[in-house]
């Protein structure tokens, strides 16, 4: 049986599957302060949205929530959550260390295949890639198998080019975005 999740809950699940854990502490004003290492990835969510997503994921048994006596809440991914994240986003195991190479995914998909182009763009974002330019995405980890499978599934293989680069002129911005600094 497939579990239906809200869009933001899927995004949170993918981030958790990648990061492994999210830690936060509630403040006296009722807000929370992130304690996890890669804070930039989590700051794009509004507090209320993140809490709703966490509640939905917990209800479906995809994450665990533990609270310490010191008031730190730790959110982790269950095995079912890891499996669901991989299935939804074509994620493969990420290496523990970055190989210092960038993967640039270029695509020029005709207007008559607009729905497929939008689906391709959507799945690249869910995979964790970020937009480099309008028809180009960037990702710091090997992803040729995932991009190839996605292109094959959407019948777009002839419209997609994957490039591996060792340097970028503006790479600090992307290192910061992906938590590599």
C-alpha cells in the first residue's frame, strides 16, 4: 500500500534521509531553534509547515521522535522512511565525503513535452539538485544512474546532457547551499 504524503512532508523526508537526523530545542516563546549541522537546508521551511510535515511523517511511521531531559528533540528516519524517500525521489546512497566534483544536468525539452519537462524538473528538485539556470540543475554527488532512470521513464533521454565539472566560478554559493562548507 502506498502512503500518500503532503508535498512538504515528502521534502522533509528526503532531507531527513540525506541528513540522518534533525535536532531542535523549543524556546520559551514556543519557537524552535535548530541544532542540526546543516541548518540552511531546513531554514526554507516555515515553522508551522515543518511541524505539520513532521507530524504526518510520524503518524505514518516514517520517522522517530525522541525528546531528551535537556529539552532537545531529535527526529530520525526509520528504515521504512529511508525506503520511501528513495522510491519517491530516485535517491541513491550519498557518499560520506564529497568528491569535489559538480554534476550539471542540462536539458532542452521541446514545448510539446512541457508536462514531461515540468515532471523532470520536479524530480530533480526532489532528488536534491538545485537550479543552476532555467534549464540546468546542479548537484554535488554522483547521480547519472538516477538522472538516466528518470530520463528513460519520461522518454526524454535525447534532450538531457549530464556534465561532471571540477570547478565553478561561483561554487561557494553552491557549497553553502548543499552544506559543503
